[in-house]
C-alpha cells in the first residue's frame, strides 16, 4: 500500500478530508475505501483505484504462535522485514525496521552482513505497523467465536529494533514516531515506543531535545573499547567515552532511564571481569541492563550458557545495576533479535 500518495491525491480536497482518511486507515482499519462512508463516493472510487488497501507480503509464524515475521515488498521492489510479538493478555509489540540493510556490520547481526541499501521513509516505517494492525483485525474476525477473551488485541508497543540503525535515518524515524504517537492516527503512547541505537553520540544528544517520552536503548555488548570494536565496528568511530557522555546529557535533559542492551556471546563478552568493568562503566547512571542470549547463526558464535548468564547477572546486581533478560521470540523463523535480513522472495 502506497501511503505516500495519500497527501498528493488529496491536495485539492478540503483540509479535513485528510483527517477523515487517516482516521479510516489508522484507527478504523477499513478493509476497502467503500467502508469510509464519510467520504464522497467519487473520492472513495478514486482512492480505491489509486491507493487500494492491499499489502504485498510473505509471512511466517513461529511454532509457538507467539511471533509472526513478515517480509513486505516496497514500491521500488526492495523488501523489508518486520516482526509481531504476541504477549499474554492481548498485548502486542511490533519490531519495525528503519533501513533496508544496515551499514554497521555488527558480528552478531544478520542484517549487517548484507550491507546498507537505503533508508526507509516515514511512511514505509509506519506501513509496517499498519500491516500488523490489519493482520490482527483479520485474525480476530476469523477466530472471534472461539478465541478466549483478550487473546487478540491492538498494537500497544513499538520497538525500533529491526533492520538498520535508526539514528542513521534520524529524521524519518522521528517523523514516524510522531505519526504513531498522534492521537488522531495510531495513538500509541510515547512511553510504549522504544528506539535502539548502536550508539551515535550526536544523535543521542539531538534526541534528548525532541520532547518525546520515548524509551532509549543503547546496544553496548562490551565495556571494553577494544572488544567492542571487534563486536561492533561502529565503535571505531564512536568510543565508549563519547557514547557515555552523550547518554549522561540525555539523562540530564530528560530524566529518563536508559536501557543498555548486552548480547551474551559465549567466551567472548561474558566473563566475570567484563561484568565488573560494566558495573564501573555504568556506575550510578539512571539505567538498567538487558541481557540477551545470542540467538543468531553466525559461524563461531554461540549463546552464553545459562549458568554463565546467571553469574554475569549476579555480578551486575551485586554492583547495584538493575538487570532484565530478553525473552526469546521467533527464533525458529529467524525473527529473533539480529536475525532480520533482506530476502529476494517476490
């Protein structure tokens, strides 16, 4: 569905028409323009011809049924991947991509192996959320006579943790966030939106001035610059000191807690020594650490054993650091963290 064409198609219409169209699409999730009876018949016919409500996609569902990965074909023929994670009680999270590919080349991430192709515009980012909104609506309609109450619901959370580095597509990502947060559109609360960055200091500082109550996550993966450069080549340009200085400015301006993501890779970054260094690095910062067992398929990389993660976590907690652990979604369909990758499937 080509959302970019909407504003251009409505340029000769009264301004309120755009709001009516946006409500029909982003709040009512109409199946066809004929359902938007508030619009004149001629405009509905024009919209149906020029911007049909269709999606060109392939989807895969995990064996547990708690995650769905979709490959959406864009207007230029490129593909982008996105994931829906279904939580108990009808809470749904969409992991969106911000770029086709990624220029950073982190060793644990499949997307980085394909390199950078292009940025997504804000409509292409929003379109991923729109797809899953329609998906959930159709799913509910098909099972409503047998599904337990609350099993299916609307999208409550958005995480910018898919393909690409969000802060290297800063303007489109911020515009998409404001679009998703807009009460006249998706009305997703800012505090239910999270953006993950590998650590681009200038953009972290800029983001602190956006007046958005959005959650910030920094992909850290090592408290040691030399090791971090091995894991994340972007660290050659942005050492830890610059990143931590930017994070301190962000916390000072927003008073919001920052999440540090730490992918646990066996015998690489999971030692007791590194755990101790991490405690010293984070000190008394307003933050917490999210430990993520490595779940990719890169040669030579394995997830840290359960006992090693437990020990690493204990050192952090004894040092006064709050720790959480990421629940694994979609590993069997390559939809887990770091596994999204462009595919020529259409």
